[in-house]
C-alpha cells in the first residue's frame, strides 16, 4: 500500500512538489512561533522571585549638579524613609525591575566564567522588594570595612560558577583589580518580568558617597494614593532644586514589559495563521481537483470491491505521505537549533516545539483531506464509469 502511494505521488511530482514546499514552509514557521511560545510559557510558570506590588521607582537625575551628589541622595533616602506611608526604601542602579536598562559583567571563579547581570543596591534592597535569602545573608553596614566587596548572587549564577560547591565566603573576580566576596544567595530574580529567563545575577553594595546610583525603590503601605505621590515629588523638588524627578509604579512597568513580549508573539501568530490558512485552502482545492480528475480510477476501485473506508484511506494516505516528506526535511533544519544551541535556549523547548508543530501539521492536513476523501468514497462506480 505504501509503495503504491509513493508511486502515485511520484507520477504527479510536479504538482506535489509545490505542495511539499508549502507544507515545509508552514512547518518551519510553526516551529519558530511555537518555540517562542513554549519559551515564554515555560518562563512564565516559574516564580519571579520578588514582590512588586505597592513598590514605586523614583528616578532622580542630577542634571548639572555635581556638588555632594552622593550625600544629597542619602539625605533624600532618609527623608523618604521617614514618611508614614513608606514601609521601606532602597537605593539602586538604573536597571531597576522591569526597566529597559541592563548592566552585566563577565565574572570568574577559578577557571570558570559566566556573564551575569550586575545590580548596585543598598542594605535594604531585599527588604523593599521581599527578596528572600536562600543561604547566607544580605550585606550590611559592617561589610564596608571588608577587604573584598560584599555581593549576593542568585542560584543561576551559583550553578554556573560553583556547581555543587558552597559559594558562601568564596572570592570571585571581574578583572585583576576588583574582587568580590559572596555573603549570601537568593533563588530567582527575574528582573525583566515573568516572560524573561532567570539570568545569572549579582548584587553589589552601594557606597554611601556613591553619586551614580540615583534610583530609589519605595515600598508603600496598601492604600497609598496619588496625594502622597504629589507630596513626595514636591518635597524632593524642594530638597533637590533643578533635579529631574520621575515616579513610576512597578506594576505599570511590568505591564509594559509584558506588552513588549506579547506584541511580537501576536504578530508571529497572525503571520503563521495566515500561512497555514493558505496551505489548508490549497490542500482542499488540490484534493477536490484530484478527485474530479480521478473519477474513473475511483469508480474502477469501487467496482472491484473497494469499500468507502479504503478509498478514504487512500486519499488520506497520500496527503499523509506528502506531509511526512515535508516534515522530514523540516526536521533536518529544525534539529540544528538544539544541536547548535541557537539563542542559548534549552533543547527541551525546541523538542517540544518540533513535536507540537508535527502534530498541528498532521491535524491540518487530515482535516483538509477528510471531506474530499469522504466525497470520493461515496462516488457510485456505475456513475463514475458511465461518465468516462
């Protein structure tokens, strides 16, 4: 039976070659879209690692002010902490949670290196965003007199640098001049949102006279409204005349990050849907035309005792063979992604996308071929042979 199907397909290789190319292109597009969807969904189901509700980001820009900038930022921080509406406040670098800014460095332990996101924060950062410790502790004021710069790392960085070794107390380097000492670890820190990967990260303690890290995260009490925001901005403007002041909510920043992820996915889904619809219509039309031209063959098979099920199975078998040929070629291309570790994505994501794409393609071709195949199986042999 299978040999017969290949012979039928080969006899019409000109018409079928275009169909094979269409199915192959649909498979590749579907594989790409599904890889993106599986990647985002697998990231989304993992916990983000910290709390962002009721947390505000105050972005301060010193403009031309260069006089005691670090001291002024510390005074602003103490003023913010004095408000009754504020539970906690913390200074950090510009790459705040859900922002578009990013800072990273390659760090080394022994002969192992890893690229890690770098966050400059103060001693109250973990308290402000409820970032729980996995092992060790968060750095404090007493660490300022330490020989090495105190840092906290996340579990992802620990796995890349230390494997199964306990990282606490270990010294890691960025270059020959800067050395860090690990004082604690946290589990996850997905600063760019739920759809992003849990990248290796390290947190470094801010010096009090530091004048560069001018973002302040504020954890407010539930129910704090815009009246407090207006008062906060007014007080800061009085203390820092001429400075730029921008207040944003992490909940809103999170929505913006989600939109940046969902919009491209939606566009790819529309393109993929359009292509699959065209392929489905093409399959439907080709099968209808094939049936119209092969009525004598169908009638002869029916006259020789072929049942409706066998006729239906023949046409379904032909389209399944075509789809299989197309996807074998597609799998040769798609399997290169996990083998070459393209985009540094886990191989399981690509494998899941391949399997899902194969299933969807087979469902589409089966649905498109079912109705014409059933119509062909119901052709009466006497009518088909009489028309010939």
